[in-house]
């Protein structure tokens, strides 16, 4: 049987009693602990999984953004190596395509990931947006 303390005099109150046996004060209701609400870090805008916002937030979530940036980096590196060691025109063209595709992947997911993921620090998000914009316009400088 659980014993609690009287809030008025501090005497022990048996678990089944409704009043303090020493002073007669009513037994105070014990507070029930409430769990703290947990807000998801990578879902800034509400939207169901089948809505446009839900799909958009899932596509540019933190994990997918990270994976796609790594994939873009891999494409850019492979394309850059092909550009350096190109023996003929076909290898050179494939290298340009892979390198450009890598910059477009990295730029798109940096830019949109910075816009969507409100769980990041504001300076990180700003850097992602600026870096993504630079990476998206970088291949355009090769066309000139």
C-alpha cells in the first residue's frame, strides 16, 4: 500500500485514506505526469503523405537530401576524372554530362533542402540555399 505525505502537516497518509489522520486535511490529488510533445525536425509544413506538400517534404527530407548530395558529388567527381583523362570526344562528352548532372543534383537538393528543412540552423539553411543556387548556375558558365 502506497503512503503519501500530507501537504498541510507532513504526516504520512495511507494509500486508501482520503484525509490526513493527524490534521484532517483532505488528501491532495497527485499530479499525473504528462509526456512532452515531440515536434518532428524534418517536417516543417504539415501535409498528409499523399498531399503535394507531404510528397515535397518527403522528397527533400534531411536523409534524402544528404544521399542525393553524395550521389551528385559522385557524378561530378567521375565526370571530372573523365574530363581530365578524356582520350576521345565521346569520353569528353560523357564526362561533361556526368559532371553537369552531378552539379544539378547537388544544387537542386541543396537549394530545396535548405528551403524545406526548418529543423536546420538558419545559417546552415542560408548556406544551403546560396550554395545550391551557385551549383545550379555553375554548368551554365560552361555553355558560354
